[in-house]
């Protein structure tokens, strides 16, 4: 499509970069929460609430299509 010959390479590099960022970000969050003790009770509640709101928004988006 549109005579692009490097589309597959761009996709693979983009996916590798995304996986790299997700892995190191999540490992930093886990390290801060368990060994370093940086997460207070308020931060823990905020992370849980943020994840719950993300899930609710995804469910609402899914039902919006149907």
C-alpha cells in the first residue's frame, strides 16, 4: 500500500520499543512499591483507583460500539 517497503520493519521496531518501555516502567513501579517503600497508602489507593477507572472506561468504550 502506497509503495512503502519498510512498513514491517517500522512495526517491529515500534513494538519492541513499546515492550521495552512497558517492561522497565512496570519493573520500576514494582521496585518502588516493594523494596524501596516509596508508595504510601495514598499512592497505593490512587494507583488502584486509576487502574479501576481505566477498566471502566474501556468497558464503556466496548459497550459504546455495540
